[in-house]
């Protein structure tokens, strides 16, 4: 099939595009060509690159037509963040594609309630990102159910893999947290460290897209969580990282209002976003309908990322 991927050189595309090529598909990547995949792979030579700035073309109203003119059988939209963006693409592709796969986020749920959260639970998103992603999901599912548009939405957790900084046990992205744990130094966590995070390896996200393509009947008109088999508490995550480095865990806890003043505004904002959601999602639906079988636990994914941080001088652990 001719598969168009919009934004295929990022975390997920690094794994997904080579798998699509290896499966025999003709792959066209649409991006600005400002970023290269995180890992080299000879299959990229077979990928046609089309340089496009989606934001600019959407404003001009030409983006949907641009994708449609490439006559795709399948469109994978990795970078849809606004309802209007989804609408423009669907209007242009209606009746033309066999499968339309959109990358969502587990943030569509808002704060966790009954855990593990299932896809069936009502959406109560907060923050523009989660609200827009939930609106996109709602729209695509309605298009599928009422108008036969062949949409599937895949909702990843915190994507990890070698090449970028993983979400850390304090709920933000400053890699110094890993250095502290590696040296057995004190790490302060908000509240009791019992709030949760739910990672997924980018390779497993790629797997979910491949499995959705392979299981068209079960996938169309559905959305799926794509996370590791189990979420982690911040405390459990910190303990596992310290242990991995052969160090005792030296944790201290502070109420949120005090803790937030111990880190930068950027860090506290990232942590708040993560602990206010405290995701803990079920993969039962993806296992049952797509045969999704994540290769990585949360910690296995993070360990691989942290090894990359060490080997590339991003953290110093001695
Ligand atoms: N990161 C996470 O932890 C996380 C968690 C849950 C869900 N998600 C979802 O995952 C998706 C992102 O996937 P990813 O993490 O694999 O992507 P990514 O690493 O952020 O890469 C973005 C891709 O889109 C391209 N791109 C960015 N802006 C563009 C534009 N204006 N026009 C055309 N191409 C553009 C980039 O290439 P150029 O820069 O060269 O254009 C690159 O190929 C999003 O839908 C996000 O909501 C991410």
C-alpha cells in the first residue's frame, strides 16, 4: 500500500517507518526536514521525502489537498494537535483512503479515576493539549461511526527510547534527577511520591500502528491506549533507578506547595501536568483487538534511554 506518514522522522517514526518499508509498503514522509530520525536505518533510502510545513499549508488551506494529491491508501497523522487540522484532512481524504491512523495521547482522559483507565471511560481532559486531542478523537470516531471514514486513534503514554531525555522520577525532564539517583544523592519528590506516570517505548508505539494496519476490521472506528503493561509511582520509579545504579534510594518528600519552589518553573509545570493526570491506563483492549504485545516494561524502556544518556555524555554518573 502507499502509506503517507505526516511527521515520520520523530520518536515514533524512527521505528515505524522502517517497519512499514520492511513490510513492503511504499512510504512517503511529509515533514519540514528540520529533524532526522533518531537512528539510522538503510530502509530510509526507500522513503520518499516531501518537504511540507503543515502549519503554513493549513493556514493557506492547501494541506488536505496536498496529501490527497499523493493518492494514499493509508495516512498516518503523527502530528495532529487541533480539531481544525483533523477536519481539513478528513474533508480532503473522505472516500479516498482505506485507513486513517491518528496519534493521540492518554491525556484525553484528564485525571485518572478508576484505574487502570479503560478507553470506555468518559473523557474529562484539562489543558489545551488534552482538550484538543480529545476533540480530535471524538470527531474522528464520529466520522468513522456515522460516515464510514476509516479512522483509528492510538493514544501513547510518555514516549521513551534512546536519543532523547525520558520523563524522570520527579515527573519532569531535567536529566540531573538520574544523576542524583546514580550517585545515591538525596532526591526530593512531591507529596508522598505515590502519583503515577505511564511510559511506553517508541518501538511499542510503532508496533501498535503496524498491528492496527494488520487488524483493519478491529481497528477502524476505535481508539486504543498504547502504553507499557504497567504504570509506575514516582517513588517506585526512583527506587528502581537508584537500584539499577547499585545505590540506596535517598528520598525525601515535601508537600506540593513547598516542593514546587525547589525546582524551576519549567520543571514544576511539567511535574504538575504529569501528577495532575497521574495516568494508569489499561492495554487490555489493544491486546484483545490488535494483538498488541509491548516488548518493553516502563523500566526497560527508561533503562535503555538512560543508557543512551550516559553513553552520549548527557548525564555524568561518577
Ligand atoms: N512525546 C510524548 O511523550 C508523547 C506522548 C503522548 C502522545 N504523543 C503524541 O505523539 C505525536 C508525536 O509523535 P513523535 O513524538 O513521534 O513526534 P516528534 O518526535 O515530536 O516528531 C515530530 C515530527 O513531525 C515533524 N513536524 C513537526 N512540525 C511539523 C510541521 N509544522 N510540518 C510538517 N512536519 C512537522 C517533524 O519533522 P520536522 O521537524 O523536520 O518537520 C517530525 O517528523 C503527537 O501526536 C503527540 O501528541 C507524544
